[in-house]
């Protein structure tokens, strides 16, 4: 499914990811653990096509996508800070990728309503982004990513900043949704309990790096 091979990413003169390997099977959820600043997020951004790769390959279903534009990879990202558009309402945020693809307005709205129901936000379509709680914003960001039907979903510390009860409730909902969809997921987090609850297996970021 997703195969990262001998990947190196630099920022200026600094090597942030050095010769990383990661293999994720179809429908598998893998948690990558490591301290802040170790390169976990850089790895995700490289897989998504948001950062250039210096050496190595990224393969999806056996096809080399290392040089493919981010919007053509079929990979969705849920960012730590959500990155929702404040000038769009909730439904417009969820349907954004479909709008870019040229999907008709009525069809976009139908998809947005469907995904909002799936993430537990039925009836939120016309809400403003600024009116949402932290947990609701996380759910909107997830719905926006899944509405594009990605082949792989990348989660970058997706539950950071939530209080304990909300964090645990959303974690359960995520696991149930991903089980239902058979979604292929790479999660980066420093929270080992979170990784154990959501992923099928976990690995240390340092273990991905070749000697």
C-alpha cells in the first residue's frame, strides 16, 4: 500500500529525516512515536507532498509518487491545528476539496452533510468555524479530509489540546469510524496510550531510520 523507502528530507543545511523506511499495508493503522522535534511531522509532510524529498522514494500501491503534486496523490492530512477556513461555514469547509475538483454545488452539499453525520456533527452545516468547540473543529477537519476519499490518511497529533474526557471520546469515535471505513492511517503522536488505542501497531520514529 504505502511504502516509504530510504527517505531523506533536509531543511536548508539540516537533515531532518535521514534515510527513513516505513511500510503500511492496506487498511492498517500505524502509530509513529517520538519526542517533539524528532522529525515525525516532517515525515508526514513529505509523504503528503507538502515538502520536497532529497533522496528516497514514496510508493503508493506500487506507483512512485515521490514527484507527484500533493493534490494528485490521494493522500489526506489532518493537521494538528486543523487549518479550517474561517471565511467558509462548516459545510463549505468539508466540501472544499470537492469544490476544487469541480463537483456541482448540490452534490458537494450532499457529501458534506453525509460526512458531518458520520463524524457526529449532523445539523452543523451552516455553523461558522469560530462558533465551534475544539472537539467540533477536529471533527470538521476529519470530515473535510475523508470527504476527498483519500487512499491514505495522515494524522498529525490530531487530538492535541483537548481536555481528557473529550480526547478519549473522540479517540473512540475515530477508531470506530476507521474500523468501519477500513482506512489506511499513519498517526504521529508523542502519546503512547493514544497510539495504542487507535493503531494496529506502533513504532518509534528512530526505528524507521537506517543506520
